[in-house]
């Protein structure tokens, strides 16, 4: 099994669309509203509340954590809702995007340009995926409730390369 | 006698059950599909989903993080006295379940402006129907945003026939199937009106996989559409494969001579329904 460490230091452009991988390290977890805010901050040239260089974004919002647990259930949300916000984040150094479903052309072009990749994991498998999460912390926008920005430590988190650095896309079938 | 407390308790129990236990017909489907798929990534996705159902049941946690919004269908027997504040009784049940189950609170008020989380996943959406008899049937549907966003309601021309309806369904699945957590359950409600078609499509999701419409012509249409959808190649998780849809359910109701309302309800594999009869 191919493994990817985050923050990313290896050449992820060796990975090919369709390959199964296991991700270990830190993932930034956020989605719609946090994207909107971050992109606004970038447009205003403001400093962001966390670093994006060589990091990974997992589009998700967990259920609540039971007492004594690490995290509730967590799985990917529909990535294409983030398409309009993705380019500026890739330009600031994001290397991995993790979610579910196809992306629009603008994302693909930006992935190629910024040597980043898009991965998918299994939607609706939130109890299973939560077993791969070892640590959880809210690092920004706590007022967004479930949609706040979390930093999670994952171990052998299963995913599939959906769009690689060359723009080859698992969702485009001949 | 049915009281506010009876309703609250029923709604609470049904919400807990629906979010934690994957429907038996769904798990049976996933296991069967795994035997048929040949592609690695399709088998991987199905395998993960089968394990996911087991972990959720063992640990009593929701199997999908999007614990959605709650729709409650009441079929209220005419001989049963009504209760004073049904909305409050339902919301109390939702609130208790989402707290006790540690579910995600996903409902926001003021959607146009502030989008503030209501904090307890209320309000529940109520569909109320008076039926004959002395029982109350409570049916709960919990749907996440991923698959609801992929659903569509189209007002087709009255002359399009079954072909027009089929094309609308196939086009929607082609466009949005991969993102909405396949294998999908697809409920198509034809007829009624703009509002009633949407409701009817939701109600159809209670049907079990493999059950057919009593009308043989509609039953055949369901099977034909299922076959066509499963030849699209979208597959489990959208990763390629055969099991794009678990089943297709269709029903129809009378409509105006100038319309053909078609509600296409795309539901992910996380079909969350639960029912109880109160006496």
C-alpha cells in the first residue's frame, strides 16, 4: 500500500489517478463557510489563522464526540461545493484535497499548475473512517459549530487518488 | 391515548434507530454487490461500507456524519384525538435524539443571511395525513445534504411519456450520481403537483429494495431504469463499477392535463428510515 505523509514533503506527482493510498499525519478539516472566510481574508491580504504550506484539506464536519471518545463520526462531504474557493488555497501551498465526487475544470487546472492532488474517500463511511483518527483540535472559527476548522491527526487513513498532478481524473471515463 | 409525550418518545427512538442502524435491505444489497463487482476500487468502497455498518452498530454511533434533517410523516387515524402542539412534540423528540446520540446539528436558521445553527437540529419537517382508523403511524426519514442537493424536481411537458421521464432521471444520475454517495436509491414520483410530487418522492424511500410497484407497467419501467443506470459505470463511491443504484422506485398520481411533474429524489446508500405504529 502506498503511504502519504502530511505535511507533504515527498513528490506526490508520482501518484496516479485510481491508486489506493493511506494517509498519515495532520489534516485540516473544513468546508463551505470556512472556505468562504479564508478566501475573503486572502483577498484582503490578511494573515490567515493557520498555515497552508504543504498541508491537506479534508472536506468534512464531524458529529459530536461521545464522552471519552476522540471524535464522533466523520466522512467526506461533496467536494464540488468548494470548487470556487479552491484555487487561491492551492496557490497558498495546499497539496492534498480530500473529499468525495468530481471537481470542475478550474480545480483540475489549478491542481496541475500547483502540483497538488485531489483524493476521495468513501462517502457515508463515517463510523469506519473515524477509527483512523487519533487526535482532534479546533484551530479556528469555532463559532461555525460543526463547520469550524479542525486539525486532526490521522493514521493510515484510506483514500483513492481521484485527480493526479497531470489532471488525470478517475471520474472521467471513456 | 396518544399524548405529546408518546409522539416525542417515538420520534426520539426512531431518529436514534435510523442514524445508527443501517437498513437490513441495504446491508444485504452491499454484500451481494461485492460478489458481483470486479474492479478493485468498487470492491474497496463496498467493503468499507459493510465494515462501517458493523462499527456503527457496535459503537452505537451514527454511520454517516451527516445526520441530516428529520422529516416526519404522520398517518393519523381519524378516531385518534389530535394533540395540542404537534410541532413542539416532534421538535422535542428530535432534540433529545440528537443530544443523546451525539449526532451532528446541521440545521441553520436565517438561510439567506446569518445561517445560524439552531443548535438542536430542529425544526423537524412534518407531513400530516388523516387516514381512517384508530392508529397513528409515525414514519421518519433522515436525509443528508449530499444526496438532497443532487435531487431535482422537473415540470415536464404532458406529451413526453415514459421516455421523457426516463431521460430526466438518467441525465440527473449522470450529472450528479458520482457525488451523492452511490450505490443510490432513486425515488421518482410522477404526477400530483409541484409540491406533492416532492413529498411523494420522499415517502417512496420507505419502500424496501427489490419491492416493485403493483402496476406491472411501472414495475417494468423501474427495472429498465435500474438496468440503464447500472450500465453508466459510476459504481460504488463513484469510483467506477456496476452498483450505481440499489434500486429505482416509481409511483404516479393524477395530475393536470397540461403537466407532468416529476420529482427525482436521489438518496445515498445511507437511507435512513424508521417507522412505528402507535395505538
